């Protein structure tokens, strides 16, 4: 009996570890930015960020004067949660996520302002100080690879075509690329063997570096999510996080 209980616990642990990771693409465009993705306990939440009149604002296209700030839409709600749950994000003991900042402006101008903002809330954004902290990941217009180490608190969205030394590789949170670079599959039927082989090569390269992989611009539907999971795609990029969570977990 004791043996069966141990096996059950181990299997339970594995199933949690291997749960499909979900990436909420363009989260800020949703009716309830941040909160919907947070309530679904997704693994990555993305915001497109610009520098406007000295402030970091969130917008897909060049922002208007009415664009919400990164601070109001994401930073302060996250800080409030850590205050509410005593240095955790929620009542779910180990839940945390990556806040992906997709930079649309010059990263050299954006990143110092972002770091100043994060350094005011280290318990929320420094995983060396708090294992439950939100990891901030830089995507979009990233700084030069040889400067990654110059930005404390931050990790980066890598690319399969890039080469990293071992120290820099530790600052890469995941590997991402455009699905259309490898396949024109629209999500109906099965992926062709040729496209499957191309995708597998890129997936294997990321996994050889012990990094999860994501493709953006995938066919955003349950059948496609499931086929990509079978191929070994670790992070499903979606504009439908609630539906994706229900289908994949």
C-alpha cells in the first residue's frame, strides 16, 4: 500500500511538471488585460511596450496619448497580488509566470526605465530573492546578445538562429520563431512529413540547450495545438488562452 501511494504521488508530480505551457499572446488587447490570463494560470503573458513621453505604454501599434501604461496595466496589479498573498501570486502555492515585454521601440531606451520600475519591487520581480517572483522576459526589439548580461533581473526570448555562450544561455528563457518560416500548414488535416521534419529539427536544437520552444503565428485552434504538442512544442502561443487551457490541460 505504501508503495502504491508513493507511485501515485510521483505520477502526480510528473503530470504537473509536464503540463502544457500556455503563452497569452497580445494579452493587453483582451477585454480584461492581465486578469483573464492570470485567472487561467497561463505560463507567459505578453505585452507590447513603447516609450512615449518618458513613460512605458502598452499598445500594438504606435501608441496614442490614451495608451495605458505598463505600470497601470501589469506592474501594479502584480504588486497588489504579492501584497495580498504575502509574497506569492495566488493561493495556488507554486504558481508564477513569465511577463513577456515585447519591445517595439529602441531597447537601449526602454530597458533602463523598465529596470528602474522593477527594482522598486524586487520581491515581485527577482527570482533570486523570491522563487515565486514573476520572471520578466524581453522579446521583440531585444538588445545585442553580447549585452544580455548587462541587464539584471531580465531574461530574453531567444532565436534558433542565434549562438550563445554558456553564460549568456542562462539568460535565455525560451526559444521562439515564426511558424511560417517552417510550414504553411493552416491547422486542418495533418502537418506534412516535410514540414514535420523541419519543425522537429528546430525543436531538437532548442531541447539540446535545455530550453522550451515556442512558435508564433501558429494555426490557433485545438487540433493544431494538440499536433504541435505531440511534436514537442513546449509553449503554445495563442490569442485564445482560456480555450487553450481547457483543451490542453
